[in-house]
C-alpha cells in the first residue's frame, strides 16, 4: 500500500491506496471524486457585485500646533467586490501612491513613492503601484478559508531625514497617550460584561503569492529639530552632541537597494498570529541578509555602490558603443569610440566628484553637531534647505559658493568666541556665561572645519554640472503644506496660500536675524496688491504680523509665466502658473509690522489704498487693484487684530 496527505478545504485527508489500483482507474480520478467539504456548493452565479472607482484620495496627518506632518496621495483607485453563494472576491488596484513630507526643512519633500525603471518611464501607461486579489470561501465554521491571496507591489522609494523621524516619534508618543486614555475610558464600562473565550479561528490559505518587490532607501541627517530635547532631558549635553554626531554619520544613506524575494505558500493551515509571524520572519531574514547594501551606500564611505555603478556604466559604454558602430561602418565606429570615451570620462568624473562630495558633506554634518549650538544648527539646516532649491548651475557658481562656505565658517567660529559668552550671560547668568565660553571655544575649532567641508561639497556640486550624466529623478510634492485658520481650525486647501506660506518660510530662513521674528506667526491670508509687470506683491497677514512682500516671478518657457502682459484683474495668473509648475518662488519682505504696533486701519476714499496707522505715528500703505481686494485685506487685518486682542485678554 501507499499513502498520501491531501488538503480538501480546511480538512487534511490521509488516503491509503494500493500500489496498483484495480479496475484500470487511476488514483487521481478517485481523489477528484472526493466530496467537497464546504457546506454549500458554489453554483458560480453572482449575487452581489460592487465596483468603486475614485480619481484621487488625499489624507493629511496634522500635529498639535497647526503643523501638517504628512500628506498621503492615492490616485486612480479601483475597488471591486463580488459574492456568490459559497465564494466572495475582493480586488484592489491603485495606480499611484505617494506620501509627502510636509515639514518645511525637509531634506526630502517626498517620504514614499513608487519607483519606475527607465524602461517603464518611457511608456505612457506605467504599471500600477499596487494590485491585490483575495478570494474567500464561506460556510466553514471556525475556519477562514482563502482560496487565493495575491499581492503585487511596484518598487518603492523611501526617503527619510532625522528631523522627520524625531517629529514622528514625538507625535506617536503624544498620540499613544491620548489613545490609551480614550481606550481605558471606553473599556471600563465593558469590564462588567466579559467577552466569551472562544478559540480563535484558524486560517486556511490554498494559495498565497506575494510577488517580489524592491525598496530603495535614502536617509539624511538634518540639524535642528525642536521638541526632542524632552526625551533626552537627563542626558549630559556632551553625550547628546556625540550621539547626534554619530547618528549624523550613520544616517546618511544614498539610494540603498533592498530586494525582497517572492513568497509563495500552498495549502497553509495555521492560526492568524502564527501565519503573520511566519511571513514577518521571512522578510526580516531577507532584510538582515542585505545589511551590507546599506553599508555600501553610506555617504561617509563615499557611496561605493554608486561610484562602482557609474564607472561600470562608463566602461560598458566604452566597450559596446565602438562595437555597435563597427557593425555599421568605419565612420560609425569612430563615432562610437568618441561616444564611449566621453561616457567613460563623464561617468568617472561624476562618480568621483559625487563620492568626494558625499564624504565631505557627511563629515560636515557630523562635526556640526559637536558645536552643540542650536542657533547655528538651525541656520545651517535652513541654509541647506534653501541651497537644495538653487544648486550650482556651473563650475564657477560651485567654486564661488565654496569660497563663501569656507570664509563663513571661519567668520562664525571667530565671532562665536565673543558672542556666545555674552548671549549665555544674558540668558543664564554666570552659569550661562561659562556655557557660552565652552560653546565659543568648541565652535572656534569646529565651525571653520565644517566650513571647509561644506566648501568641498559645493565645489564638487559645481564640478558635476560640467558633465551630461543623467541625475536621479527629483521627487516633488503633490501639493505644498496646507494653511490653517486664524484660530488653528482646518479649512479648505488653497494653493495660493500654501505657495505664499512656503515662499515666506524660505525668506525667513535665509533672511537672518532681520526676519527671524516673523517665524512666530502662521499665515492667515494674503491679497495681491497692485504691482509692476513681472512681479507679485502680496499683502500678507499672519497671526503675529502684517507685511508687504515682493515675489519675482520665474520665467518658465511654455508655461505661460513668461507672458506678463495681462489685465489688472488677471495679475494673479502668473502666480497660479508658477504654482502649477512647482517653480521656486523668491520672496523679499518690503516691510513688516507686529499686530501689537497697529493702532488703527483706514480705507482711503479716492484710491484703492489701505492705510495702517502705527502707534508710533507712522503710516504703512498698500495699494490694491480693486475695492473688493482692499476690503478683503481690511477684513483680514481686522480679524487678526481681534484674535490678538482676545489672546492678550486671556
């Protein structure tokens, strides 16, 4: 005799058969004749069919203090559900998935997005980001029977920075405390009615298939970040500085690829916890086996994987381009030699300069943390965020910025020896004075070295512009961070308000001490003033100031921004066009007045001007294109003044 184990639904069958079955029939035919284990046999007729299609869904995660952390954008969602007597089927298809980092000084504006190969980008219809199919049999008791579970995910690119991780940890800690209290309050009345202790249902999966997918991980260390000091309140300052320096070295990773193999399970019968634990262990083991890829992408080592990849690309082109030309003729062979040699030289130059720049940049970030100077780290982070918008366009700009970095590092180190003790004495008396002396002494050594490292990084950025090597695809947010109401209430998203808020934040970050006091307020509203052709002058009202600013519009051919000859009623159209093209808006503040300094406001009769009478006797004027625009600006000022007065009385 012989025996075999068969899975008939959730039932395991032990079948004992003769070696040669009598009657000429085969054992496989007898196996197929086994009765089904399901209580109700499925006739295949649909009883329910639902199809849901959504063009786009957006979700915002907002923290306390009117700060948007992330924005989740899901596009082209197709959800289907079909049910018959003994089977139901659910399918999900998502065309595009993206999660944006909405913090202002984000090193990466996008946290997660689908990644496509160069071949996939050339096609008009790219593969969907996620496809899920689940088929389930119904009718079995204490058993959840899945016939098919299939999941396919597009390659994902994950981009993190240290400030975002710190902010997310603080948000999770505060949210966990709130949720714990809420659940405790809800569970207390239910303790008198204990739930039944039935055995948990097991899961039977006839076929589970999770297709292979790829993760591309990038990390950046960003100086600054507020609020995380509470977690490390009991640690010595020197230990915190060393810890931040070490984390700045290890957390700079450039596009490390992590490839996860497919997972296929047949006839699996286990409790849900055990099944999920086995799947989790399978992927954990694969990730641990690829730790070396993270090390090969660390920027402190110069990103060896990226360097070897660039050189390999150049060597491949130097070999195959002449070979392809030889097959066509002598002239094409000569052109192939030139193309291959050019590719080898440019890829080698780009790879070497990129590696040197990453090493110097990583060292600069780690050494800057040793200064333990929060103001210096915040200004450095703001400058880095601003520099990411305006990379050197040629070799000359790169070397000019390099000279500025080196000289600025020496100047900050020397001036800190004098200013830090004075600032420390003003804030903390004698103890603060000695702390300032220590910070100044450390900064005298650290800041010039950091300036030299930043100068090398800027020079290599300019050197890379001399090549025609294709850079990595730049990720853009689906939309800029949203603005909130005067009292922190949620309101409809406005693209123009969000663009003005981003431009104002960049102006404050690069304006130094002259504009630093403007960071105390949030944008409440803005109205476009009458302005010369080619510029936009917004009248901006925040929760702390009223200001008049100027924005020079970028000229982007083909977007309509270069056409500035528009009627006065359509003066805002260049701003809308710049927003649609994700253009960088450069704002300069003409004047700014605190709300506490405004005594009264007045609408002048024979003009479209709004006059703000200051308590010191001066007058600030703003001219608008229409009476309606002036009245809207006056309403903003009145509401802001009333809210400020209410806060003072409270």
